[in-house]
């Protein structure tokens, strides 16, 4: 399991993640937009160039970010948990959501075997991911 900071932006995620890659001596290893995703029609033309997901790798560390749609407010940060199996993702999601608020129920998506989002009982945001291989 990995815990990764996930930064939310309001339209400037591309610029910010490029800045962090340069400042940290790393590189952007993943980036895709809402317009290039299977969700393009749901997002509309105004969000087409907004970053749906971006990843910077530097010195063995990972930083993720996006132009997060509601309820992911610009300027907010949450913790993204990367699990090895769907079962582990479901277990962690269930445990963290006890007493909290589920924002996106855990389910399969086009990028993950399991993905879900929640705010825990202390008001902190969490994303739980069991990712599919990039070439899948």
C-alpha cells in the first residue's frame, strides 16, 4: 500500500504539476484530460482541457493532482491510497468511511479495478485506488 498526496486545482493543474516536477527535479509521468477520457461527453467542452489526473515522480516519491471536480475543492489536498488488490481497496474504503461521508462509492472505473472517494469522520478526504495497468 502507498499513501500519496493528491492536490486539487481549479483549471491550472497542468501548470502547477509542471512546476512541481521542475522544482523537485522529477518529471510528469502521467497526465490526461477530461476531454480525452471516456467521461468527455459528461464533462462538456469547458472542462475538456482540464487535467483529470496528473502524476509527478521525483526521487522515488509520487505526487498526484488534477483540476478536481466538486466535491474536490480547489486548493484542497486529500490522501490517495494505492492498493495491490481490489479486496484490499474495499477493506480500506469500508474502514475509513465508518462514521464519514462517501462521496463516490467504491466501484470499478476505466482506470481502476476499484476506486472510491470519501471524507472521514474527522473531515479529511481520501481516495482509494486499485489501479489497472496503464496499457489495459
